[in-house]
């Protein structure tokens, strides 16, 4: 009986602490609605723990056939950030960021022909790579918001003139394409999220 009481007390305390964590965590919908592009940062660093949490969120995204084509290059070295990203027209947001995450996609994957379990795997194009990586990128933006950080999606693919110099500077191999470049940092601005709710963009039951 004594043992049962002890086990029940332990279970209750684990349950209570997990409830408390959920209470303290901002609700998912609040984070989604609060996210907005942040383009000015204080220059303060973003910790490795924070970056790993953000990347974990990226890798939790849905992915066609569970291929997980995302690859990430994370740059935290200020000088390198300046050299690789900090020279263009909107370089301020990179030069003040604590880190830059380049969300890349592996454009091919290894697969057996359908219905042939004994056939050898061959390299196939993955036509879904940029959808999967876009989902990962959005999760990254949301996770940054949830941690009280700021971030913005800046364009990579398909703008060849944007991706070629970055791929070269970071040694990104052929077949892996930078989809977007996300500076992450402590916000130095506090813009209100844009209200994009437009009921006219919804067609209920039929267009
Ligand atoms: C595919 C894509 C490309 C974007 N490229 C850039 C960019 O190159 N530079 C930039 O400052 N913002 C860029 N953005 C951010 C958009 O400008 C921003 O999401 C949009 O204005 C809506 O504002 P919000 O993010 O604050 O809701 C991009 C967003 C997407 C989804």
C-alpha cells in the first residue's frame, strides 16, 4: 500500500510539472499570430541551446514520404556572417543578427522502384524538397518567436544570383540548394504582426 502511495505521488508530481511547463509555454496559436518578420537585431548572441531548439522545430516539419531533405548551415561567427551575408543592400539585418540559418534542400534521394523491394536503390529527383524545406523554415520562424527571438525569411531559391555566392562561400555541395536565409537574433524592433485575415480568400465547399 505504502509503495502504491509513493508511486502515485511521484506520477502526480511528474504530471503536475508537465502541466506547469505547458501552462508557461505560449500556446501554439499565440505564437503563430505573434510571428512577424524582424529585420533589426541588437547584436546579442543566440545560444547554441536556443539554436538547437529552433533546428529541432525545423526538423519536426512534415515531409513528403518522410524523406527529410532539409539540411541546415548555421553561421554564428560575426566576421563570417558579415563576409558572407553582410554586404548586400539589406545587410543590416545580417550584421546585427546573432546567427544566420541557411535552410537548404537535398534535391535528390535514394529510392527503390515501387513494388520492387529487392531492387537496388537509385538516385531520384525529390520534387517535394522545397515544400518540405519551406515547412521547416516556417517552423524555424515560429520557434524563434516562441523563444522571444526575431527572425525573417530572406529569399534564396530560385534566385540563382542569391544562392550561388552563398553556396560557394559556405561550401554547400552540388545537389543541395539554399532555399532561404534566416537571420535570427534578439529583436531591436517590435513591429505589430500584419493582419492578413481576408475571408474573401476562402471558398467554402466550392470556388
Ligand atoms: C519566399 C519568401 C521570400 C522572402 N524574401 C524576403 C527577402 O528577401 N527579404 C526580406 O526582408 N523579407 C523577405 N520575406 C519576408 C516577407 O517580406 C514577409 O514575410 C512579408 O512581408 C509578410 O510579413 P510578415 O512576415 O511580417 O508577416 C520573404 C518571405 C517569403 C515567404
